[in-house]
């Protein structure tokens, strides 16, 4: 059933990334890692992963794609109090609530469902080490540094690394996140969560399988 979403807060995180908080008509529940779908004018649909929820409020991070088919621009350019239609959360890319060590790999806005899953793992006090590899192209793309620093200082079982692929920036690793995938680095991890474009996910899966990780240890979301 279609419901109304009212935009109540909008913050620019980078030159093309927006954190947006919408108020829903009713409180709702979802499984960590799922997405909601906006039903836009002329019955276009666009999916967005859930970053956080709090009673009737839902937080999303949306990239304003200059060369997309327009709908990310339409949403990012909405003014406060604009109302959009949406449908309930869906999808199977959900956190396994196990005490197994987990490695999360993403780039750009593919961050959103994984950040949600990491926060939920920490809230559940899962007895697991959690590490995330955050890949970006340039320094200008950096976001959520304070949030990740705070998460790490409050949770001894959580760690993260930023990778910047297209320029050298002091204090950040200069390369692609896939460089981390070596036998030695991944030896303590038992579950792998990947969210990325299809070709990079396939590339990561190949690297993991070559290191004797089993398919049922790898969970993916492609878009
Ligand atoms: C399950 C799911 C969850 C998603 N969650 C998010 C989210 O949390 N935040 C978000 O910004 N988008 C998310 N998207 C993408 C979103 O649905 C739209 O595709 C995106 O906003 C672009 O819409 P558009 O009409 O402007 O361009 P489109 O014509 O839909 O896309 C143009 C091209 O850009 C690529 N693309 C789409 N999204 C991104 C992105 N974020 N970064 C880089 N390239 C991209 C697509 O692969 C496509 O080739 C998600 C998609 C899916 C399927």
C-alpha cells in the first residue's frame, strides 16, 4: 500500500550526497539491510536503502547523479515538507545475527545498508569483530568520518579503513578496497557483506572464492 513520506530534514554531506530525513505516516519495522521504494510521478520507482529509523522517522543517504535518469536529482532537489509516496521495506540483503566475525565492503552510497547492519550488530552486542572497508574515489567524496570515528571509539570490536582510489591523501589508504582481500587479512572473518556495482561484486566474490571462502559466507547487494 502506498504511504506518504514528508521530508523534514536535509543535509548536504558532499557536493553530490544528501542525508535526508523523512517522516512517515505510521511507525514501521524492517529487517536491517532492507530498502524502501519511492513511487515517483508517472509511476517511476526508485529504491533506497535504509540508513536509520527512529519511530516515525527514516534517514536515507542519496547521491544526486548528474548523468542518471533524473529521479535522484528530483528527490535530492525536493524542498522541506515536500511529500513523496513510498512502499514498505523489502529485500533479502539482511544481517545474519550470528556471533561470527564480519567484514563489510562498499564504495560510495553502497555504504547505507552496511552502516545500518553494523550499527545493528553493535546494538545486539553480537560477540563478533566487525570491520568495514570504505572505498571512495577522491578526497571530495569523503563523508561520515565523525560518525565512524565515534562508532570505533565506543566499540572495541569495530574497526574501519577508508580507501581513496584516485588520489593520494595523507592518512588514507591510496588504493581500491579489494587490495585488502588477501589470505592473511581476511583470515579472522567468517561472513562477508558486499554492496557495490555488479562487476565489482563479481570481482570481490572471485577473490574470496580463490581464498577458500565458501559461497554461503558471502552476502551481496548489487545496484
Ligand atoms: C536495492 C537498492 C538500494 C539502493 N539504495 C540507494 C541508496 O541508499 N542511495 C542512493 O543514492 N541510491 C540507491 N539506489 C539507487 C537508486 O535506486 C537510483 O538508481 C539512483 O538514485 C539513481 O536514480 P536516477 O533516476 O537518477 O538514475 P538511474 O538511471 O536509475 O541510474 C543511472 C546509473 O547510475 C548508477 N547508480 C545508481 N545509483 C547510484 C549511486 N548511488 N552511486 C553511483 N551510481 C549509481 C546505476 O547503476 C545506473 O547505471 C539503490 C538501488 C537499489 C536497487
